[in-house]
């Protein structure tokens, strides 16, 4: 039961028709694991602690660095070069002294992932590298736990809930295999605006709370995409892939093995050293490709309502939400330039196609908005 102090503390929750004492008690008895106390884990943990979630697990082996402070709002200058979970714990307990904190300074590993996830009700993924992201997805599946996914890239962010045992898709339904090392920007190359992390992390906290309380409509089976530069958001329907290597009808991944998560987020070799085609091209390069070869294939992965606004002449259209069913329509033996509105969805699609063996696919940085701004003043922008 809630004691008098808790009734007073959470009174603004209890005034909501959707949240009564029963729902608040569910939060009090809940256990949430936060993986990564960085840009996403900072706001997510603060709001979950403030909301009254009884137990928070903090998994992070990293230390606070100066460049973290631009977006990792739970940390301060006083904690530079000290463990992030210690820094975060001080702030969280200062906010809510009744909070039960569990520290996992070793982070999430191949050896501990499934057993660790099994101790919690909901997993919140705040990581920023592919090996850990895939490990989190797989471990959540084997532990039967919902995974609240978030990612940020420059000015655009994404949120979803992956829970195959609950009837939804998993991360591998979208992107079956990890991209090759060197084929994507590493953790420090792309850049991100700090306020975006607060938005996405807060959405993750809200999704976790809805799952724990059993209220509202979750993002399971949907991908929420938020464009802060254009002040727009949209939802993309996601479907479970019957051919998914993890949760499909004939899975190839049946347990957690180290070789499935081989590379780490470290400085990669150059593309020339790896003999790899870069994952992204600038809008200038894309324009030059078309000028030199008018038959260059452009693949538009935006939604139908966006196509009605504008489109690059001659481009082919496969919405990102239909890629899993229609990827065979993409030529595998010639260059393909993928674009969306600003370049985040197209990068995701490029990663997915590369994982399926489409080695000549590239994403256009800045998307159709950059194209219109630079090369087509008559094109409608939105």
C-alpha cells in the first residue's frame, strides 16, 4: 500500500483518471533495468525515479567525460572521470530517497545478459552502439521481457517497444544482422543535439510506465520518429518478420553467443582500408551521380503522405514500413541511393539492406530536404 508520504508525493499522478492507487502501487513494486546512463538513460532514469518506480537497475561501465555533459543531464562537472552509475545514483537518491538502486558496473555482457534481464520487469535500452543493441534485443527475447528502444541521430530520434513474446516484432525483424565494422559512423562521428536526448529518453520512460501500469497504448508494433529540426513526428507501422533470425518461424539464433556481437564501438579502419563503399553520401555526391549517370537508382523510403508533397523525379518508392516484405524489389547488383526526409530512416534502411547483402546501397545525407534546398528551389519542402 501507499503510505501518507507517497500519497502526497504522487498526488498529481493520482488525480489522473488513468492512474489510481493500484497503478501507483504497480510502479512502486516494479523493477526497471536501464542500460547506459548516457544521453537517453539520464532523462529516462530521472523520470522513472520521480514517478515512483520502486527499483531501478543501472548498467554502465563508463566514466563521466566532459563531452558527455552536453546531453547527459544527470551528470555534473563534479563527477568528471568518475563512474557514471555513481554519479547517477547520487542524483536519483537526492530526488527520491526511497528508491532502491541496483548497480551493475560490469554493464551488459554475453555472460550475464539473460540472467540479468530476468530480474527485471522492463528493459530500457539507452545504448549507442550496434553490438550492445543487438545483444539487448536478443537477451530481452530470451528472457521474455519487453525492451523499450530509443535511438538518436543528429536532430532525429526514434522510439519503439520490442516484445515478440507479447506479440510484437523485435529489433532483428527490422535489421536482421549487424552492419559490418567501418560501414557506419562510429559513436562520436554523427553528432546529436542534446535536447533531443531529453525528448527520446522521456518517451522511453513513458513507454516503460505504461507497460508497468497496464494503461494506454504502447509503441509495440510501431516506430515513433521525431524530427526536432522540422518540428514533426510520425508513426511507422512495424510487422513481425516470419523470416527473422531470432523470433521467426525458423530461427537461426537460439542462444546468446559472443560471435553474434563481435565488434565494439571503437574507431574503425577507413573505408579504403576496409575496401568498403561508404554507408552515406552527401547530397552533392548524390546529385553528381545523377548528372553523370541519369539512370542512377534513387529509392524513396518515406511514407505515402510524404510522397504526395514532393519526390525526386524518377525515384522508386518503397516505404520503410514495407521494406521487410519488398526488399527483393531493390536491385542487388547496382548502386542504389536511398533517401528519406532528413537522412535517418534512409540510414536505417541502408543498414538493413547491407545486412541482407546489398553492398552497393548508400544513404543520402540530409535527405530530400537537403536536395530541395540545394538543387531544386521549386520543390515543396515540409
